[in-house]
């Protein structure tokens, strides 16, 4: 895997709007830029960050153009996604993956940005960073989330063992140990990419899944799609992050998240470690994708074995 260089204080980030629009932009932009400045970074802002095309941050062409320009611009040290929402998958066929390969740079985002993470891994073979974005979390950082993100963005050493926030215990669903590249992210985006040129190949890899705001039957449907695509049989193991505000539509006829995990993921017999504070959680762990990890589900541990960034 190509490894981007770490982000240092005083470096320039290219801020891109490749997903949902930022509504009420004047107030939010001012606060967002203050949060970026407070971390010590300079900024070049893509035009689409200030655009609106319905619920999208600009047209597909505008959003892809901004992303491509940040990889071409030698002044830009890292590419940070302004926010998630919806829309990345729509523009992937307009992304210049060749320029990414020629100019590897750190890419940060999560949620809808999962579509970009997966496409970069499949088309470029480059490590990316799954973590919080400036439109929300950077303006409301707790100490744990800030420290986790900055360590992932700046360290050239392996990050070692992932530590949950205090009081949140990892949960072993299926005992066992495995190693492999950590891949994945938001379940909705991984499922929607199945059958496309940007589908995730999880063969012999550790599959990270998380989501937010989905009814349980929707999670059932998406996990079933991954199962029928062979993903749980092919992967080395599964790590489950936050499934926040995922509830039953009809309480009387409810299945619970534990039920569908047991029915759909567990039969593959791969190690499954759950309840890590990754994804749409109040306190977030930032993790690199595309690097080797070790999972010991019974011990409740996820450990990074190699560095994600190189000078």
C-alpha cells in the first residue's frame, strides 16, 4: 500500500466538499475555519465546499473537480473532507485515481466518505484515514477524540492497541484471532457498492462496519447483501463499530441488532469483535484503513501492526 506523509503543524490541508451540502454556510464556515486554525493548519478550500446542489455540495462535476485539484496542487499536504451526508458514490467515475497514485496524500473522512476510502483502496492502493470531519466534530472536540485523530494524522509509528473511551468495553461475538488489512467503514456505503467497479474486496482482510440512523430491518438487508456477496466467508474477521440510533421500526415485531449479527455474520465462523467507538459515536476513535491489524476477539483487542504514514 502507498503510505502518505504525516500531517504537521503549519501544513496546508485541502478542504473538499464531496458529499452533502453545508447549509447555513456563513455561520458554520466561520466556526469550522476557527477550529482548523486552532489545530495549526492552513487551508485551501475547494469551490464545492460553498456550493449547494439540493442536498449535495455542488454538482458531481464540481465536487470531483475540487478533489482532483487538491491532489494536483503541490501546496496541499493532506485532503480533508468537509462533511459526510450523501453523494460521494455519484462522482467516483469522475475521480482521477491516476493523479492520486502519482501524488499520494493523506485523506481524512468517514460516513459517506467510506465510498471514497474503498475506491482509493481498490483503484490506487493507498492508506486512508477513517476519522472525524471539521464540519461537526472539529468544532465540538472532546479530548479523547482530538487526541485520537491527531495521533492518527501525525504518527509514523504503528498505532498499537486501540483503546475505547473509559467505560465502554469491547464485546466478543465470535472468539478467535486473525490478522489482515483493516478495510471498510459505513455499512450502507459498502453494501451499495456491491456489484459496481468500486465494490470492496475484503478477501483475507479485517472488515470494519458501522452505521447510524438505520432501522434494524435495513441493517438486516445490507448485512444479508454482504453475506450473499461472500464477504463474511472471504474476510479474515469482522470488527463492529458504533451502530448509533439504529432502532426497530415496529417494536411488537422486533428483531434486535444482536439477533441479526448472530443470524447473518456469526455462521461464517470468523472472529467478530464488537462495540468499538469507531464511526458515528459521540467519542470517536480515528483509525487508518489499509494497514495490517491483529484481532483477538476473546481478549477484546484490535491492534495496529504497521505504520500508516511515512515521511
